[in-house]
C-alpha cells in the first residue's frame, strides 16, 4: 500500500479518512505567513460582524 507525506510531515494512508477541520492541515507558521501576505497585499478588510445586523 502506498503512502504519502502530508504538509505537517506525517505519513498519510491514501484511504485514510480524517474528520478534523476544513481542508488541508496548516501549521501556525503557515497560517501567519498567509495572513501577513494578505495584509501586505491589502486584501484584509475590517470585520463588521460585531456591528450588529442579520447573521
């Protein structure tokens, strides 16, 4: 049976099902790197959720 290495360096069985999170797992460092890139590109906008209105 073939296996591959995931982003976090763990071995993943190709038929393994993992019920955790949405999408590919990311390290804290990769998340911060992505957020910094979005910030530098001006693609982050202030959150308006706490201002009220329909959710």
